C-alpha cells in the first residue's frame, strides 16, 4: 500500500506534463483568425521590382563585421559599425469608413413661398435697384424744380414783353416824331401838289437852260437821269439823290448844281403845310442834243 502512493514530487511533474500537453493541443489545434472591417478595396498599385546583382569583390575582406550571403566592401562613411537593415515601407493608413451623408429635410411649403421675397431683397442691394428706388423719394424736389422753372420762365417772358413793349413805344415815338413826307411825281393828280410841282418844274427848267453846262455842249453829250429832291416847308432843299444815272457824271453833277442854283423854292401853301413836312419830288431830267433841259 505504501509503495503505490504518489508523492508530491511526482504529482507536480505529472501536473506540469499534463499542462504542457494541453497547451500544445490548444496552440496546434485551435487557430484564431482576425477579420478586418470591410472596406472598399484600395486602388491597384503597380510595384516595379528591379534585381541588381551584387558584384563579387575580387578580394575577400580579411575581417568581416557581419555575416552576409555575399562579400561586400563598405563605403566607410559611417563612424560606427551599424548592422545593415532593409528599409520596409510602412503600410498605407487605413481610412475609417465615413458615415453616410444625411439627407436634408425638404423645406415646408411656407418656406418655399417665402423664397421669392428674399431674392427681391437681395436685388434691392444691387445698384440698378437703387437707381430705380431713388427717384421715388424725390417727387417733392421735382415739383419744386418745376415750380422754379415755371417761375423763371414767366419772369423771363415778362422781361421780354417789357423789352418789346419799350421798343415798340420807342419806334412809335420815333415814327410820330419823324417828318410827314409826301412823294409827288408827274403822275400826281392832287391839285394842291400838282400846282406846287408845276411851279417847281418851271423854275428848274428856266435856271437849267440859263446855266446849261458848256462842256456838255462842246462834247455834245446828252442823256436822261432820274433825280430825287427833298424840299422843306420853307422851300429849302433837304437832300438830293440821283436815282438813275445818265451814264455821264458830267450831266449828273450838272443836274444837282442846277437844283442848288434854283433853290430856295416857294414855301408850302397852308393846305400842304397842315399835312406834310417834306415833299419828295422825283422827276426825269432830259439833257437833249439841242442843248436844252426839260423835266417830266
């Protein structure tokens, strides 16, 4: 009985053995696999691999710092001996899946109806809207300007009327002050003027024949001219004008000289003086080839 009992040392060894067997079964028989979260496959990447053959040095180094597949000579740039390492590119970071965008709720009908007023408010801020709104605020100013313009127009019209009235008054006064004139000729039929004109003609012809120009006789010049003679009420000559020349300055000057020689003429009769201040006598003077002067 005593020989069949298990001592504590054996019990410990058996327990360790069973534990090792159990751990080996668990490690070798059961495997765990980690499934990463589903994500969209990354875009295909192209990996270029280039094989470079390491040239074998002609002479092996006497003392190597590290063991490798082939003998290599270092460049000697590093101060300390560093074990060669292969640069491993770290894996690309995995982007966490983004939550799906939330759909914005459809605006209620009231907000949709209120949208046009907002646009109108935004348009009012534009310069074109400001230009349209500004005239609406100036009706009073426009009325005042119109009133001022009308007042100025009326004032200028009144000044113009006053100026024209003054000018008309001046012309009326001048017309009233100017002498009353009466034009008489051979065709005048009024007795009082025809009688005065006939007496004037007779005197001019008589003085003209007595003072006929000698040079015209020598040169045998003759011709007709129209002469205008203005006579004052006292019979004096106011002015003489040649209306139509005879073609010879000698004859024209001779006619004017004869009028001055014949002046003054008879004063106006009372009946003529009452209505006339100046008599304008217009007649044709004829210097004939027989050295005679006549008037008609």
